[in-house]
C-alpha cells in the first residue's frame, strides 16, 4: 500500500470512491453486488499497478496478497470481501499521502524560514539585495532579529541565537573574526559580517538539502517488508491451497488471502518513517534517511556528543548572591520588572523566577538596552541595571561579587549582575537543567 498508486492523490480518490460504493451497497440492496464489484475492480487495478512496479524493480512485495485476495473474491462472487480489501488498500494509500503531505509542509516551513533579502553595505550605503545575489567578500548588515543569510566571519561583535543549528539554548557572544553560520539569529544589536560563501552553499541551505534527501530515500525496513514477502507470500498461498483442499471450496482460500493481507505492516512502516523524519526536521534535527531512524530504534545505549552540557534548553535562576543588607525578593522583583521588557532568554528566566515566588513586578520606564552589556530602566523611581560584570561592577569588584563569580565558575553557571542606582547589589546565577 506504500506505493499502491503512483499518481499523487490517487490513494485519496480510491478511498473516497471505494468507501462510497461500499456504503451505498450496504444502504441500497438493489445492485449492491455491482457496486461492490466495481469497487473491487478498482482495487484490483490499483494493486496490480503496485505489484507491476515492484516486479520491475526486482521485488515481489506483500501487495501481491492484496491483489490475489481482491481477484479471488471477485472470481468467487464474494464482492463484499473484494470491496472491503479495496477500502483497506485505499486507506493505506490515503494515510501515506497525508503523511507525505505533512512532511512536505515541514520541509516547506524549514525552507520558508530562510531569509529572502540581505542588507549589503556598499560604499557606506546599505542596499537590500536578494540572498542569491550574495557573493563572497560582501559586507552584510545584520539587524536585531535577522536570520544570518549565508556563512561568513564577523567584522563586529555580536550575540546570536544558534539553537537552530547547535541546540544551544543560550545566546552566544561572538567576536570579530569568528565564523558565523547561516540560519542563526542575531539576538543582539546590529552588527556586520563578511560573507565567505554564496547563500546556495551555506550551512542552512545544506540542512534543507539533507532533509529533502532524507524524505526522498526509502528506508531499509520498507524493503524488509518486501523481503518478508519472499517467504510470507508462498506460505499464505500454501495455507490458502490447503484450506481450499480441506473445505472443497475456493471461498476458503479467498478467506485466507483476505486475512493474510498485511495492511497494518504496510501502513505502519512508511507512515512511521515519514512522520519521524518530518517531526525531527520540525525540531531542528537533521535525519539523513529512514535507515538512521531504524538503527536508532534498534539501539539499546545512547551516547550524546554535544559541545558543552546536554540540557533542556530552559535556563533557570538557581542562586542569588547579595551585597550586605540587600533583600533577595526585592532584588528579584526589580530585576524582573526590567527584564519583562527584554526578549533575552536569561531575561525570561528572571521573570519566571519572580512569578514562581509570586512577586509583583512594576512597569519600567526609560528602558535602554546597552549593546553587548545589558539592559537598564527606571523602576519605582530607582535606576536598575542588569548585565555583564564589567558593565555593572566597574573597576573595583566587591568581595561578595568575587565570591559569586567564583561560584559560577565552579558550577559552570552563567552570571548576571544587578545594580540599583549605580550600586551593585546582587548577582543572579543561571543554569540549564
């Protein structure tokens, strides 16, 4: 049923027509055999096309049983049985077409995410160009939220969300000269890069090509189902022949063939493979082919190879270090009031921590984000700043701040400092579970 009819949407048409004929025959007794016979004939044609394709490709396939069951039922006047098997054939083809359409939608969304326009800096002016016009050596401007259109090297510092390629949940700070890959998102202020490859040869374009190839590849387990037919089909025919001999009627043989038609196996394999590949693509996991999923299913021990620590991608505030005489709830409330205006993943963690403690945040005023440093705003008449240590602490590091930084280094945590009216008051430590 995986290849019942090669024409797109033909499985849907077969299901609609055969099911309609079956239902009408059940409701209207007059002419029911004719209706069921027509439905069975359509199923026989569909199965015959599948079998012919398989034989030309050098494989028998378990679809032979479906063909024999339908033809046998028609020959013995069991038109209802022929109609039932045809509906099964049509259902299988319809489900596979639906799964394929879903996989194609996921691939379309993956391709749709790729940028169409890039901003090229030429002679001090910025021009919008099609990404296909990018050439190695072009200087490109990346504004906040832009998806990097091609591979290159940074010419200015920048902060990027690289989760789509690496799975790393936290934005990464990159310095001039570092390699930047297409598909990642500029999570900071505008910056510039020097293109080193055309968009068609970029990393993200390669991801799309890999997913496309994976969807087009046939999985070995599908071929395994055909290999099972090498012994299953002759066995089913042998049992059918015995049933005919034992009962003295061909109807017994037809009953065996109908029961032996392995529709669940034929439906489960392609749907599982196509659905698995498409869901992996949706979550940013590239699967080269269906064989990889089958090998993964056969595995008993999984070893994760990832730069850094394998995490859930949801950082949390795990500790608050305070300056003497400072209340942690008040600091967290003020920090969350500022961070609720920021899209940064660590800002979200601060806001979530405040909500978990049922702290009421205030609406900030004069919100200002400092490129590469942090964010500051006025909350309840106080100037609150949250960000990097060198921005908040200044040249002199208090003892409590030194201890907080040391703890973060030992724990492998991220750290952000909080200042109130230009006075450092706390350090927030973040970890990803």
